[in-house]
């Protein structure tokens, strides 16, 4: 079994056996009081998805089944007490989220009751493309693209995030990254967003209130911006607000991961090869120590794009590693919402080790087949990996439950 070493130190926390206490899925969903109250997740099971498509994306290979590694157990409170039921998990979930927000920065108030400002509308094939604008932080507006199928009625929706918003709508020539376009062709409303200006400036992320005195780590600001995007997209007439997901690739996948984990209203999510845990063996593919992720300090920046975090003493990355935290804690906040890791070079099959912790949390709550992963050799998305992404969203967002029919 592969051991995970961060900054030269191997974590040795042992995962205890958790006894399944027969907590019903109704109790788990109701007591968590998150966005799943209007979705019948038992009827939309990953097992059914697996059966229909002949895949085993929700099941680790035998080598990794029930392997938890040295990652801190989310089903133990920080004082060592065991989470025994859904009510305990509600408290533990709050403990994890509060701990992380204390470290990466608490958000300003969510911006309520704003509407997308439509700047320009273009007819494309069988959908409309709107250039839109809205406030994604209290101090900054952004431009993006809203794609709406011509078919009337309420639609599921997906927010796509990347370095700029053009790639996901099929502009820019980057192969297999036109996620918003492809999902819209399949009947989704999509909102494509990106950090165009900071990408141009090579500072990449978002900073609040300014890049010179940000009170949050940039990944927290990105998550907050995505939460405000959810709010404004939910007010679009053609969108079913109970069926909004988020996805991204690479940088965008890191962004989507933090957003979906920290904002409960996202119904499900897909992350394409972000590096789902801290790992300094992948060069700068998994570079959470950089100042535009979790290593923020005011510019000018030095020694950026390094291959590891050995020189990182800024931001919170070094502290998170030293205190034994890792991103699997954030993943656990998603339960029982489904998520798919579309893994490549950064996220190999052994990432089932941290993912098994989310499987265990879902199992405690009475849910199964909520955590999925596919794997490809390289970082770049492929037609095959993308097809599974689209089918995942179709199954969990587009397909109606029997209760809704």
C-alpha cells in the first residue's frame, strides 16, 4: 500500500472500525438540512447508474477496497470521539467546515437577489448563448456565458469554471475542454466562468478585497465566487434550482472542488484531475502551496511554479500539512451529494485511499454509490473520460426520480 508523505513527514493516524448503526437515509438527508431535501437520492442511486452503463466507477479495485491509509479519519472528532450516527455527523461536519474556514478565510455574506445582466445574445445551433455579467464578490463583477437550450421548461444546470470562460463554450481550440457546450447540447443550462483578467496578469485566482491584502486564501475566494454564481443561476427562469452542479478541469477542478464542498446548494460535482489531496510527488500539477491557491502572500511573488512546497512558509498550506489536515476532510462535507473524480496524471487509481473516507461517511448516513472515479494515463481529458462526466450529470441531475414523474 502506498504511503503518503508530505513535507518529509508520514502521518500515522489509524482508521478505526466504524460500526454501521442502521441510520436510515431519510434521517441522514433530513438532519443534514442541505440542498438534497428536494432530490430523491435513494432512487437515483449510483448502483443503478453503474448497472445501466456497465461500469464500476463507484467501486474501488480489490486492492484498494477498505483501505484508508494514514489520512485523518473524518468520522473522529478532533478530540478523538467517534461519530456514531447522523446527528453526530452533523456536529462533526460543522467542526470540519469551521476548522477549514478558520484557516482559509471566512466568506463575506452571500450576495442575494441579484440577476444576471444579459449583455448580448447569440443564436447557436439549438441553443441561445448569452454574454452575461454579475457580481461574484461584493467588489467585483465578472463576465461569463450562459447557454440555454431552446426547449422550454425547467432544466438542470451546470457551472463550468476555468482560466477563462471561452474554452468551455467551445471557443479557443483546447481539445476536450468544451464542457459547457457539450452539456448544453445534452439539454443542460450552463454558465461558463473564468478568471480571465488574473490569468492574463499571471496571478490566476481571485483575491478579496484586493490582491495586496486578501483576507482569504484564493481558493476560498474562488469557492465564494462560485457560491454567488449558484445564487444568480438559480434565479434564471429556465433553471431548476434543485439540480445545479459544478465542474472543472485542472485549475478549474480545484476551484469546483472547494466550491462544492463548502457550499451545500450544489447538488453534485465533477473534478477532472485536480489533485484531490496534497501530494508533492507530482511536480507542479498539484501545487496547492502556490500563492494563488493556499499559499497566499501579497505580491511580488518569488519562486513560483516550484515542483514542491518545501519553500512554502506563507499562506496556510504548510500549517495544514503540519497539523495533519488534507483535502479528504473537505470531500466528506459533500455527503450524501454524489461526486465524480475524473482522474488522470494527478489522480491515479490509488486515490481511492482518501476517497474511501467519503465512502465511509456516506455509509454511516445510509447512502451507497455516491463516490465515483475514472482514471486515464495523462492529465488531459479524453473523449472517453468526458463521456462518463456527461453521463454522470445526466444520471444525477437530468433524470427525474419516480417521485417527480
